[in-house]
C-alpha cells in the first residue's frame, strides 16, 4: 500500500500509517473520552446511542457485536436487551479503549454475558453468520478501508441480521455548515487542550469528520458489499446520521 491510500484527517497516508496514528490518538484520549464526548455534544451522544439501541430490534437471546465499542455505552444498552440468554461482544482495535470499557461495565455490575476482544474491523476474527446485529458507533471514520470493514461485518452477520452505523455526517442545512466548521476547528481543539491536554487529537477528530463519506455515499458503500434495504436517519440536521441495512 502506498501513501495516499488512506487519510489521517486531511493528510494522505498509507493504511498502516493510519492505523498507527489512530492508535496513538485513542491511547491519548482514552481516560477522558467520555467526558470529552459529553462536553463536545452537550450530552447528545448518549441520546443518539440510546435511539440506535432502541431501533436495533435486538431481542433476548441474540448475539450482538458492538464494534469499535470503546468505553461500552452501547454495550450497556444491548446487554439489557439480549438478557442472560444472549451475548454482547465489545470489540475495539485499541487496547486502552477496550480496557476502559471493560472497567466501566464491571463497575456497573455487568458481567457474564459480555465478552471483550481487541479486533480490527477490517478483519473480524469470527465465523460467518455469527451475529444477529452489528453496531459501529463513531468508529467507521477511523477505519482505513471502510468498504473492507463493511464487507467483514456483512460476513459475520447472520441472514436477516442488521448493521447499524452511527456516525458524524454532513449537515443538511447549508447555513449551518460555516458555524459547524467554526465549532469543529476552533472549539473542539480548545476543549481538547483544556480538558484532555491534547488539542491535536481533537483537530484530527474534526478533520476525520470532514473526510467521512456523506449520507448517500455511505449508503451506496453498504449496498456495494451486499446490504439490502439500506436507509438512514439524520439527527441534529445531519451532523450525525444513523445508517442501517440488512443481510438478507
């Protein structure tokens, strides 16, 4: 792979270099990740995640993969839905984020039907037709090869299984975009510097959002690997979108 096959924010990089750089970002922000999410979104990320879990259709006894699950917000939601007879796997490529998620869930008394795995979304180490639902929230934009990750997810879903992608997207109101850019490239790095002592990681966050495919492009990418009945819902005027599709 050559330089330019992927992007780290606005910077063309090789896929391997992107993996290393993203790893360093999340090593840096893991301890203050939840606090920063609350500050950056004014707590709205919790509402978006709760809604994603509610529309997942997950039922007792099912198997769910919370991919790029980080500190476990969605795993917590899914555990309550699958019950004792079901299983939720919290997977993340970053060891520091995975350990943070494990600690938070254990501290919340959630044990028994949760498994933890360090895994790359592009090469999921599961057999075909393993999961009833896969959810990736605010993680797909950090993947070097998004189509490869979507294909890997498709493989491990059972027939009838559902993919949910919750991710920052493209605002639908043109007048909102200049304000959003001002917030993203000024306020976010400032918050990162003051709260997480790391402005550069949050500058990457803003850049990675701009480089992420818009709503229709991501929908087409999902369809290209086999997902059917794909659609999306915009939240907060398209700042965030929830895509879903099925393996039929």
